[in-house]
């Protein structure tokens, strides 16, 4: 049996087929030795009624298939050109944004293949993919390519590593520089297609605030702990929120999110409270009457945010779970029935959760390799050994990989919360915020504010730092990184 690598994928529009080119020689990766071709019909997903869709696309009825899937309607066409026309018609007539990716990438996603995956040629010209962890496979390829090309310059190693890893991971040939936002866009496109999810329609133009404070505050980067919380303790994603299968039965269920609205009754007259959620209290203020009373209460007590209230004995109101739990403890309220729960699925893992978990794992593996390389090279402890380490291409390779994963992790989490990406969904954004808020509350009840959009805590208080360093290991999560 011969071992081969997938080096190229092409779509043949006229014959409605995909051609995969394989090579058995990594030194000449552009020369293929075997071609596999098969029929392929591309598709996209949309949230629309089937009869309406069929009417709108009646001109193409002979060349398309419209199928109702679990999460949306699938439009499959004989060829990509027809599919593009269908997309245009539906987009113009419904005003919906539709996600349509190239046939090559669709094919790779459907068949769970990617560039540089390893295959065996078996009898009758059939091919079998060798299943092994993607990192083992890539590492083998990277080492070969880097040795063969005799790349001694660290910046070149960095570039080549990034291109090869991303080409494999994104199932798309990366030939020039690519930004992290583009990278994440591809990752999300692939997963929306794989899961058959239509593109969300909530994207908003939004301006990034980029105020850099330069004072003596300590900046704590909590990207990694948050990543663990989103995937390990919770299951946050587009398809995992408020599912039909895991509706909570009471407020203490493990999958209840702290932005659930809890029906409570108040026990005192003229009562106000300060919500843990600044944005929620601001919205409450705008939407509810007795504005003047809150304004004067805020002024009298020199508060930085609007209080919630005033409430009177036996008043019923739905308030945030995070606030309700504290007010219950302080005996200020009683918890009633009929809550508006927000929750996550306990059965099916969301793809965002999977992506984050994968990157965390890849990062851990490469960190181990770095530790190993470093300790082997430093064991002799002479200057010559340090120099040797600096010339060690593997060392650069591992560092390039680690930087790539660290960056991807950080950007993925901020990407989901960014209102001007095409995948923005408020429900997901609010779920993440509620997890940050809950964590913040558990670290310190008094003073701990997470920057809402970025995964950083700023503080001048060193005892808070101590609290943070104690908190995360207690729930089995690594201590966050600190930068001054
Ligand atoms: Zn569920």
C-alpha cells in the first residue's frame, strides 16, 4: 500500500465533479501522482419556508433539490453557477444574508478530508484516509518541509508553519498572508456549513473602542480561563442555547445561565438594588417608568450605575438570576414560579465549544514539546547549548505553532462577541457575558469588573490578583497570564 498526501482539490463545473490530487513525495509537493474524482453537488442553507423557496426558485426546479433539514432548508444544485444564481434571487427577494462557500471546501468538509491529510491507495484505485491526530500528521509534514527547504531563518519558519497548519485546518489553500479575523471567518463558515446552520442575521455596524490606558493598573488576561469556562463548565454556541432537549426544571440546574430572568416578589417598600450587570440596569432604566426617582437615588448615593427599582412589598418582577441569588441570600426577595430561563444543551456539544477545546488541546501539546526541547537543550547549561537552541528549527517551529494557537484562541472568543461579523448572534454574546459576570462575582463580590468586550481584568488592587490566582486552580482551570 502506498502512502500519499492530499495536495490539491479542484472543482470541475461542467462535469459536476471534484478532483483530488495526491502526491507521495513531500519534497515535490506540487507534483501529483494520483487523481481521485467523484460527482459533487454544492449546497447552502437558509431559514425560509419550503413552498416559498420553491416558488422563488421555480426557474431552476430541474437543477436543484430543496430539502428540509433539522435546522434549516438545504438548497442543493447541479452546479455552482446555478447555486450562485439561487443565492442571489433568495437574497434579493428575502433580504437575508446567505452563506455560500466554494465547492472544493464543501467537498472537504462533507468528506472530512483536508490538505496534507495522509491516505493509502488500496485496490481498484480506491483511497482510504489514515486517521491519526491532525497534529501528529502535520508535525511530520512540517518537519519534513522545513528540513527540505533548509529554512534557517525563523521568520520564514513562522510563515511556512502558519500556512501549512491553516491550509490543513481551514480546508482552504492559504497562499498569502491571512489575518486572524479572516482565519476565524473561515473556521466559522466551515462549521456553519457542516452543521447545516443558516447565517445569523443580527450583524450590526459597530465601532471598536480602542482606548489604551497607560497607568499602573495590572492587566490580567483571562482568555484561557474563559475558554475553559465556555467549553468545560458550559457549552456555549449557536446551536446549543435554549435547546428543546434540556429545559431546566429549577434555578439550581447546572445548565442554567446567570442571565436567566427570575420571577421574584419584593419584601420591602421603596426598595432599590444595584444590579451586577451595568448594561442590564441601564436598559431597565430606559424601559421602565419612575425614571426621576432612580435618577435622584443615583445622585443622592453617588452611584456609578442606575439602581433597579423602586419596588414595593408584594411587587412581582423578573430580574437577572445573578442578582436574584444574592438578594435571596440577603432576604430581600422571595423566588416565585414562571421564570424565563436561558440555558445550554447538555447533550450535543456546540461547534464553537469544540473549536475552543481543540485549540486548547493543540496548545497544550505544543507547550509540552517546547518544555521538552528547552529542557533537553538547556540540560548542559553552557552558552554553547543556548546558542544551539537558538539555531534549533524545531524550537522555532513549536513557538510559531504556540503563538498561532494563543492568537486564535484570543481572537475566536472576541470574534463571537463582535457585533460586526456576519456570525453575530446576541443570544450567544449575552451568554458569554453572563459567564464572565458570574465568574467575576465568584472571584470577588465587591470589586472585580471584566472588560465586557475584551478578556481582561484591570485593577490596582493586589489582593484581587491574589483572589484570582486562588480562584481558578480551585475549579481546575490554569491561572491567567498577567501583563503590567
Ligand atoms: Zn439539549
